[in-house]
């Protein structure tokens, strides 16, 4: 059965997903004719097309493309310009995290949980050192314990665990839900923060390096303390930002690598080439953060910093391409993808009959009972 749809809507759906006709022509050889209103697809072909471009099937029957604004404030910039239209991947992750946050808020309310006093407790005119100290104290963030971590991955797990213990839902994934074929683009966004006094949530784009994820987490935590929900693609040296992003950046850098500690470490001496990797290992941050902190303490001039920073970005990009890895074991990465706090609460609520299995499966992005049971065993809810 052929269905009548507007070619403009098919073209909009394809462009929304940033996919060219060439990439789809093998699966849909008449796509160009469909878009030109010269032929009509079957219903099955239209279903397959909607899945290929990650658009709800119902959208293709509208009179005109729907307006899809971001559901949260957008603090991203791309070289001083407004960012491109949000991708389906970004929108789906935002919607999924909002649904999870809504569920956890209701769960916390039913348990009589107290609001978290630190959410929105700082203003963006709070002195940077003071703000970082307050966040560090609330998280029981121990610089020495982090320095003893053997890898950046271990340090990131420790950092996430500290935020989780404070009541924050930290979700880190490099793919949409559990679809390893839909990788998130760190150039589009690095993370976002959803402010809530009962269910504060931070999402980290897991395709970034572990050291970059450390900075993203610190930056988004600053958003929670300042009470500002936002989408970010910031880096430590990002420019053309608004006042909130600039403050969060500075707080994040001070949280991870306090200037006082940096000055102390510099007493050991050494060239810039020796100091940068040593301090990166010491604080478990990226070399880009170290370069910024060296600029902050006056060890580098602006010109020297800019040259070193741009060269280091190129080196790190090449290194990440070489070290590119797969998604790893599903159950081993579950705690990071969903937040252990969220996943444990959801599984417990489902086992106790308070949440329907169908709803739990949807929130977790799974479809099989066996997957749910294994996930429960991983999180020590099932024998």
C-alpha cells in the first residue's frame, strides 16, 4: 500500500539527521523521487525510513515540519556562533534524561527524601575559590585520593561515585540509550545539567576522553550549585561564553586543580614539557586544564598559552583517534550509563511492584526481561 507524504517532510527528516541521499540510496533507491513528490513509498518503506533517520513516524504525516526547540537553556557556542540545529541524538538523550529525572523525583518524594540544600546555593558572583571549596566539601572530594588513582578512568569513577553519594544522578554515555550505532558527538555537546532539589542530574558525553569528562562533570556540578539548568559544550579555555559558563568553567578548574596546589607543585621545578604531564597525572585532569592553570598562575603568557594549547588540542585529537575503543561490556558500563543511584532505585521499585516493568524497560532503554534480571544481579538486587 502506497502512502501519500510530502516530499518536503522527507527531506526535512533526512536533513534533521544530517544524512545525505547518497548514504540512504541503497536502502531507499527511490528516495530522491519521494522527496520530489514524483513517487510514493509503501507504508513499510516509510516505517523503515523513519527508523533510519531517527524521526517519529507520525512526524512524516504532518502538514509541515514540527518546531523542535531544545527543552533546556542552550549555553553552547561554536566559534562565537550559535550552534547548529540539535541532532536527533541530542534531543533523544535530553528527553530520556528528563523522563528519568521525573521518575526519580516522584520516587524521592514518595520516600520522603529531603531537598538537597546545596542545589542553587551559590551565586555566580561567589568567589571562585570559595565556590570550589564548598563543592569539594559537599562531595568529600579528596585531592590526595584522586592523585593515588592509577588511571584517569579510575579517578573519574571515584569522582562520579562522590557525586552519586551526595545525591546527584550522574549519567555518562557515548551512545543514544544502548544503541552502539548511534554515537554522540562531543563537538555538538559535552554535557548538560538538569537542576532539581530532589533529583539533580548531570549527563556527560562519554565519547570524550576520560580527562575531558572529568572537566565536564566538574563544570556541570557548578551548574547545579548555581541553580542553572543548561546544555554545554565548553572546554577549559572556551571563549565567547556568557557569564554563567565563564563562572562554571573557573569553578571547575579550581575544583580539579586548585591554584594553591598548582603553585606548590611548581616548586619542584622543570620545563613546561616536564611540568604539564606531571601535573596532569597529579590532578588527573587533561593537559589542556594544566596549561590553563599555568596561565592562571602566570607561568605562561597569553601568547605562549595560546600556541601551546592549540598544539596540544591537535596532539590529543590524534591520540584519541589511535586509542579509539568500543563500548565495552554492557553490564559493566551500566552504572555509568544510568547512574547507579537511579538504576538501583528503579530496579528496587520495580521488584517491589511500585513501578511497572514496562515503564522500567522504557526508562532503561531495554526490551528483554533477561537483560533486566542480569542488570539487577549486577547491581546486587538479585541472587
